[in-house]
């Protein structure tokens, strides 16, 4: 095959078109990932050349760093509580919005809005003010007659919940996916069920939920990964306070890498998190055979 | 077939376009025609682009930007690019930029960090420019020496500062107490109790950055808290008084509540507890006075030294450079940078704008020139610094690597004392062991 023929193949043009992405992906994702793996075996203070120290970072992490375990616990709690709550909430709203009505398009747009803004610094700052002891939440509670002076953000048992509520509030993208999932369920199933005398509840658990399992599965995996990677909320709103009760793993990793100048240790932490998320996702995929129902099978 | 070649060409164009944004030279040419025809033969002059970075508050941001504009007007061909952020974000950014070899040309440096950056060879030696572009003849020996490491000049101090307590005069008068330079800690606590009783306002002992107060109290015992690879104290006994301040403050009710303290961490002066009126004092450094005065316009502010330990054997107060300007070792315009720093050191006109936000000017001539022209808070600062000079002993050497982590540890432990999860004794014990371990690791 001559060069000219090679150049003329359709696939060549295709590759050239995706080249900008591939170069970017290699330069800003793949290479840094492997670079960080190498760095995780070093002591690297950013300002001078890394020193190879074998698996010391990992040993230190597992045996001699109570904050590591603390932040791991907080992150697990956050992800495992906020993700199911968010999915339940998203499904509920989707069920309401799936009914055709004139304004449903507008409602869908409005409910999607928090998803777009929710991860931003501006909303995080807003959240901090909302839950301040002299903030809007307490003022509202007082308005309805509950004399409330709780300092939501300075109490070890409530602080993490302000972050969880913020996460649940960003239900929009899951909601949209649920919406399209709901629309794909053939109406005939419900008609048949109604004729057979099944109530709304029965229909939900016997038709809607099983038919939605692929969508639920997809949402669960995606959101769980997101949950473990959450950063902005903690960094802006609580900074891990009080008493490290909201210290996210990613924020502690950031502190180590950029504030304590222990980039090597930070990289090692990143790899541990990567393994954990990969493992969790793997387990989810394994168990999915037992609870996810694909109509095509 | 032509279509395919066309599509490949288009794709290539797209790639080129998408990477064009990544580059960017440091020098660009401008048309000199506008420069009133003196050197008409020269078609273009080089524009020197100089990046300047600093941390600080809104007041400093406005004033520094203005002075840089002044310099641009006087020196056509120099163009500044400024980077401004808050304290903690600043150091994250500098470390990253240093690693990427893309530090700004002129970097505002701090006493805590300068040694690290010198040791890592990130800063340019300014000695060759001294006496030429950079004149230091009017600068006090102390202010020159604090920028020298291994006999080379790596930073020029921008002002003299010292620990200082800034307080709301009305609250203090209302309680009928007086504060004075060099008062003891128990005198201060008595005053704090009375003020709390009369006004409801509380006090703080540098909760957000406790390490500074801890170091200060240890100084009073004639010891230096940080040494290379270990703490300069023999037991937890020396840091106990620091944690005790917080434990007693919580029990006595005159310390600001844990919740307010926590909420104030990381917020700027403008949202700080003194400005909001929750606290009657704040322990900080003296150069902050003008920023506090600007932020708390409704209050009359006074300034005195931090209280000293009751049984101090040595003068704990000290003078230190508030901050430096250093030049990146990677800078291509070190000479021009030296000129800029000279402008910030010797130009009295610049100080009519800068005032004392970075402390008392280091040049004696500038001090004399601007004294009659400065605002009220700068006058207060001049008086304060000259009043306390005799109360000071030599400043500690810059802290070693690992210091940031130790400061975080000190803060976390203070937090636990304030939330009453730890006693002062437990916190002191934990600090002693863990801080030693951190310093040892950082030195190794």
C-alpha cells in the first residue's frame, strides 16, 4: 500500500480528527497518571528532585497516619450516604416530571440547574453562609417558631450533613437519566398490570424498578466515583473542620501535596484511592448480574 | 479523494490552532512610533514583561497595583502582569510554579519561606545589582541582613513589622481597663475578663495560626522553638502555657467560641472577628494595622505589644521583615526587577500610595519624607515601632522545612483543646512527640 493510499483511507482522516483529543489525553491525563505512580515511590518536596524511597510512603500511610484513616472514613461515609440519597431523590423527582404536562420542560430545566452550579465555588460559599449560626437556615427555623441556634458547621455531628445535603441537591444529571429511562418502559406493561388489578405501589416495585435497574446501575457507578472524588465542597465550606470530621480524602491529599510539600506522599494517596474506587466499581459490576435486568437478554 | 485530503488538512489546521494557545513568548515587540519620535531610527523597542506576585488584602492589592502603574509610566517598555491571592493559596501556587519552573519574576517572599526557596536555588542573587540598580545605602543594616543568606542577597525587606495586638479602643475604655506595651499574660487575662463582662466581647490568642504565639512564648523562655530536624525545647512543658491559654480561655468564657473561631479561619480581615465586632482584639502583626483601619471604619483602633509570659527570662518581642521582594532564579529580566525593587525601597512618592501596609519603610530617607504625609494608622504604626524597639530581642532564624505541617498540627491540637476533646497537657504532649517526628522526617 502506498503512502497515498494510506492517507486516503477513511480511518486516517478519522484519526487525524481525534488527534487533538488524543494528544491532550496523553499529555494531561495518561502521562501524569503514570508519572504520579512513579512519584508515589519517592520523597518529593516539589522544589527539589524526587528521592526514591521504595514503598515507605505506603507503609507510613497504613501504619502511622491517623489522619489518613480518619479522612478515609469520612469520605466513605460521605459517598455511601450521599449517593443513595441523591439517587432516591433524583428518581422521585423524575417520577413526578415524567408525566406529560405543558410546563414539564421548564421544570426539568429548573431542577437540572443545581447540577450545573452545585459544584462551583460560588455555591459552596453560599452554602457556608446558609448554614452559619446567623445564616438563613437558622433564621428560617426561627421564623416558623423553632428557636434554633445550632452552629451547623461547627458541630461534629451536623457539619458532614451540610455537605451531604449539598450533594443531594445536585440531583439533576441523575434525574435526567432516570427520566429517559422511565420513558423507555413500554406503556403496555402498565396497562396489562392495571387490567390484572395491580395498584400503583405494586406497579412501581414490579415494573418500574426492575426495568430501571440498568439506569440505576449506571447512575450508581458514576455517582459513587464522583462521590469519592469530591473536593470543592470540603475545601471551601469546612476545610475539614471541626476536628477533621469533614476532612475529605482528596483535601487531605491536597494538603500533603501542596501545603506540606510532600508530593510523593500525595501521589501514593491518589493511587490508594484509585485502587479503592476500581475495586468498588469491580464489585458493583460483579454483583450487577444478580440485580440488574437487561430486557434484551 | 480531494475531499479526504481537504479533511486531513482541516484537521491539521485544527490541531495547530488548538496548540497555538499553549505557547507565548516573554517578550513582544511594540511599535515605538508612539514614543514621540526621539529615536525614530529604532523601529521597535523591546517590551519587558514582568510578572509580579503577592499575597495580601484588598488594601495591599489596590495600592501595589497603583504603584506598579506609576513605574510603568516612568519606564516605558516595562509591562507588569500581576498575580494576587490570599496567604495560603499563595504558597500552594508558588510551590507548583517553582516545580514547573514558571515562577513570577518578582515574588513577595515571607520570612518563614525564604530559606527553603534559597536552599532549593529558586531565587536569584541580587548582590551584583546592589549599589547600581538597587540602592540600599539608606536601608538599616538589620533590614539588609535579613535578606542575606550565605553572604548573598536573596530578598529585599519591604518593611519592618513585629507582633502586635490591635484592639477596639471603645470596648477597652468601656470596661475601664488599660492596656500597655509589655503587659504580662495574667494582666491581659484580667483585662479580658472585665471586657467580656462589660461588653460581651471576647478575645483570641492567634487561634488560626497558633504556632506564632507558641513560638513567641517559647522565646520568652530564652529558647528557639524550631531547629533543623527537631524542636528546640526539651519537653512538652515549654509549649504547655500556649495550650493552657486556650483551655483557661474556654473555661473562663473570655475566649471567642469555638464556632466563631472556626468560622473565622481563612476569611480575610474584612470578615474577621474584630471587624465584625465579636472580638475586641486581634493578635497579629503591626503592619496589618492599616488594613484593619480600612476595614473597620466605624472603630477606633489601638495597638500594643502581645502580652508577655509572666515569668519570662528574655524579651519575647522582636522586629522582623514583614515580607520581601525576591526575584526568581529563572527570570530573564533580573536587572529590571532589581530596579523595580529599588523603586519599592527608595521612592518616597511610591510610599505616599503604599503607606505602611507592608510595615514601616526600610529606608530612613523614605521614613522621614513620608512621616508628615501619612494617614492616621500609619502614624500610629511609626510611633509603635519606635516605642517597642527597646523591648525587642533578636529575631529567630527562619524556620526549617516541615514547619507548615507543624503549624497545621499546632492548629489541629488547639482546635481539640477549644472543643474540649483534649486537655492542654494532652495537647502539649502530643505536640511535642508529633512535631519532633515531622521535623525529623522533613530534614531527612
